[in-house]
């Protein structure tokens, strides 16, 4: 069968997603250290390939970056949060690394490049690097008051770390995630770790959502693990999409990043706005799709999301992709304005 260029890329991409990383780095034992690297970034000016459209429903495309680096461990970027809005960031890779850096911008506030990028391997209580990937499959991240809360799958847990970009240590606390461990699928655990609105019903408590751990009704397990209304809830599964990250919006709604892939259609990504009032114990949370994009758009294996406010008051949504350390995939950073009207 002769494949078109687009069909060939979709087939290769889907095959890579099915088998996992083409080349997973091996980690040497011994004391961990911070590794710095130059990251080259090619600006992305079109979200829909071959078109100059900027508006996609309520989302306005600002710009993006395709990132490459000679660093062996660069990639597998699973989740990130800004430490300074739109600038300094912290993230986790699902190969068991922390990463840090800064988004730099042009005069029109569009992303221009990445500076000060560095990575550091996660360590155990003795300070030794953890080499077993299944123990450090980090997928979700929240930050507050100098503390990083990380969701891990395979070895399912929610752990808290003190943020020190020069020397990240072992976790100081493990949190009860409420969902029975037997209900969490091995590679479909907690991908979303985020805090509810401080002034809402959960008073800034942590909320966790799994990727694709389903209850008997086919809905996705989630939980409110802090605050006055702790408890398990589910998110309505919509189509064949799985959840890869999320963050609460200022009005209390929950913005979820979702992903789907198949051999026939390749990769797709979606943003769904979950009504805040449906994020409640024993409820089935649901809400409308804001954006749906396939491989006709500048997307890849989109895994990370953050919501932040720009200095001019614009509500921003930033996304990153996980390349699975594959030559067939890309590390992308994408940025949108979310219009509330």
C-alpha cells in the first residue's frame, strides 16, 4: 500500500505510541547532579498547518516552540507549572527527572525560546538516583508555596517535595489519594494534580484525576483529596480520549487536556472545560469541548498543561508534549489566550 506523507507520519507515530519510547535512556548509578543544556527552539506561528487562523473557538493561538537539545535525557516532558507567570517553570519527566527553565518572549509577548534549561534525576531517601522507571513514572504536577506535589503512576502515589532547583531531594510527605489502589490501572494512573479555586467549595484543596482508570460505568476515577468536601468522584469519559493533565480556571471550572491516538487517525488532542459545580464527591463531572485538533495541527503527544494570567490580564493556557524519546515525535510548547466571553 502506498501511503501519503500524512498517512505515513500518522502510521509511524501511532506505532511509536503503541510500543512506547523508541529509545529510553539508561541511568548510571551514583550521586545525582543538575545537568544543564542548550535548548534550540523553532518558533511555531501557525497552529493549523498551512493556515494563518488565530481563533479556534474561545482559544486564540499566540505562538509555540518546537524544542530540541543535544542533552541525552531531554524529552519525555509530562507535566509543568510556571513558577513565575509565563516565565520560569518547573516540570517532571516520566523517565524520573525534574526539569527547570524559562520561556523567553519577543516584544509582542509571543514565546521566542527557552533559556536556563536543566534537568535533575529524582532520588530516594538516601540521595541516590532512582533507576527503575516504574518507580518514578511522574505524570502530574502542582506547585504552591515552594512545594511540588507530584502524581506517579505504575507505583501509584501522590508525593510532595520541597522545590530547590539546585538540589531536589526525596519527598517529605505522601498523601492519601482516596481512590482504592485496586481501581488504578498500571499505566493509567494520576495524570492530573491541581488545586481548586481558593474561594470555591473546595477551598484550594488538591484534586487528582487519573488518565484512564475506569469505574463500572466507564467513567474516569478522580478525587478531591484535601479540603472540607474530600471524596471520590468521576469524570465522564467522552469518546476514546484519555486525560493527560488539567488545571482549574479562575471561575472554578476545571480545564482538562485530553489525548487520543489510533493507527488509522494518528494523534488527537482536546481541551474540555469541566463545570466546577460537578467536581464534587460522588458526582460525575462533565463539560463541553473547547478545542479538538488532529495531525492537521501543530500537535504531538500533548501531556502537560498550565493556566496562568499574563501581565496584561489575558488568561493563558500553555501546553507541552512528551516525545517518548522517539525520533518520530516532537517536544512542543504551545500557547493560547482563553477568551471567557
